[in-house]
């Protein structure tokens, strides 16, 4: 009896100690696994944050508008220069159409220029992107005599268009039509004016031929739900000196 009791007592103690040691081993493994998991998640979070930051700073990021193909600039080119919508694109004598960009240093604008014609009702079309400008391809060509007309969106309450801050331009400011090969045609702003939508001077906007002009147009004023457009037009006039 005296032999068995201590043996059993010792065996019981050994088992308790062994069990406790096993629990410590499991606990240590669990803590190590948690630490590894936390470190892995932290590394992943850093990579995701860097990716988001790089995307936000990318020059190629462009915001697109859900507008449809029939969005218009709100002006009708004079009949003598209005052409068929289906007429092939006439390329600039100096630059390839697909390679042209509008650069406005004062407004930090550097955006692609898209050639457009007129809609079925004869109004100048615009880009479907809020961040690009449309060039009336049947009018003047960059660098040549005549009037180059570029239309850009003002945007809305929740969307900012490329020409939202165009009213900040003043006489003497610089505009450029630049190509991918680095060549550039520079224009200088000489005036700006705001008109009621129905009072835009179309001949001055589209058809001046006594110099080399670049005219920027956008919508401003109050929204008119009946016409699905703003009630005024802002035009910035520039020319090659």
C-alpha cells in the first residue's frame, strides 16, 4: 500500500505536469501563428496602400462621364463650314489627329483632343469623357489660318469637367496644341466672353480667317432641364501672335 500510493501519486503528478507542458506548447504555437498572421496582413496592407497611391497619382487615370453620343456643345457651326457627320477625318497639316493634346499650363490641363463633327440636328458634338476636349474637325486646323474650336465639359454638382475653371484664364495666358513627338503650337489668350446660349457669335467662333485662332468653349450659368444644358456659354479666344 505504501509503495502503490506514492507511485500512483507520482504518476498523477507526472501526468498533470505533462498535460500542463502540452498546453504550454499549444499556447506557444498559437501565439506564434497569430504573430505570423499579423505580420503577413501588415505586409499585404502596405502593398495595397502603395498600389492605391500609385493609381491615384498615375497620369493615365481618366474620369469618364456616363453621357451619350448625342451630347452637344450647344452651338451650331455656320452652314458654310458645317459638313456631313460621316465625312472622313481631315488630318492637320502639322500633326496627326490622334496625337494632339491641349495644354493649358495655368489650369494644369494636359488632355487628349478628340475630333468630332456635328449631330443630326447640326450642333457640334462633344467628347463622352469629362476629362477630354472635342475638336470640330471640319473647321480650322491647328497651326493653320482659321478658327480651331475646342469644346470641353463644365461638369455638374457631382462631376467636374475639364473646363470647370476656364473662367480663370485671362489675356496673355498661354495655350498649346502639343503632339507626342514634342512639337507644339502656342496660342495667346486675347479675350474671353460669356453669352446666352442662343446668342453665341458663330461667325467669330468658327469662321474667322484673318489669322490663326484657337477658341475654347464650355457651358456655364444655370442648368436648363428643358434643353438638358446650361443657359450660357463661356468662350476663351486665343491666337498665334
